[in-house]
């Protein structure tokens, strides 16, 4: 695979200590118009910044020349602290947003996540004025409360497995019906929650949505 970025491994300053992070920054010239954060799934079930769905999303964004930050929530990998059931993790996301906004002050921010990472990151991203777009992968609507989205009109992309055991199509469509603003839902046929064997479709959905919204973006 051709590499189009500089990769920096470092520690973010989080609310309860350091957060293990990786930042990919495009090597092509110019100031990025968009910078992104992609958050990982539930750490108590093995979720880390190296999760394959999170990694695929990062690759898709990187191929469009978008800087991408991934980090481990508290208690995951080398990050300090312990899991806090999504409460303290909101502060982790906020620290990541603050860092990215400082690193790329002229860029609009895109915040996304897979499963648990979507639920937590959207909660913070919806409330932060610096975040302009949201991406959700494997949105866990069966078990998580997304009622806070009723006040979030920011443009959103949802990529969901048609056979997602943690977010059925019927439940997702009910949730989306109550969300204001533009929300595109792309169902990946025959895909489970982890998009097993279907990551190319995840890439296609992300790339298509972003290049339609931002025609200046071109896949490298």
C-alpha cells in the first residue's frame, strides 16, 4: 500500500493522564481543510485504536488527504486510567478535539467512531462548535441511548451492516427519523457489526459521502 502520510505516535494529555495516540498527517502540500478523529469500540471487549474498522476508516480519510487522529480511551492500550462506562471517555474525546483544533487551527473538524466510539464521540462532537461533520460506523442503537442526537443537525454519515447484531436496520431507521439535518445511512449488505469481509464497502461509503460534500477532495 502506498503511504501518503507522516505517522506520529505520541501521548495526548487527557483528563486522567496520558492517552496513547497516532496522528497521520498528509505529506502533500497545502493546509488541510478538514481534520478528523476516529474513535475505537468498547475497550472491555478488546477495542483499541488498532481495531480493523477504525483503521479502515482512517485509511479512507488519509487517502483523501485528511489528517486523522486515533487514540486509545482511558484504560486501553498504554492510556492511563480505567474504563468509565462512557462518562469519563467524553473527556478523552474532548481532549482529542482540543488537540486537533490546535494542531490544525484553520481546519473544520470531523468526528467519528465505531460502535461505542460512535456513541461517545458523537455526544461530544455534537456539542462542540468546531466539529462540523460526523461519521458513525456500526452505530449500537440496540443498547445505547442516542436521544441526544435529537438536537444535533450537523451532517452525518452512518455506515451500518445490514445484519448488525448491535444495531438492527429497523431500530436504526427509527432513531434516524428523529434526528434533524442531513443524515445519510448506507447499509452494507450481508455485513455483521464488524463488517467482516466488507471493509471495501465501508471505504466506498466514506469516500463517496465526503467527495460529494467536498468536491475538492480527491482520492490519492
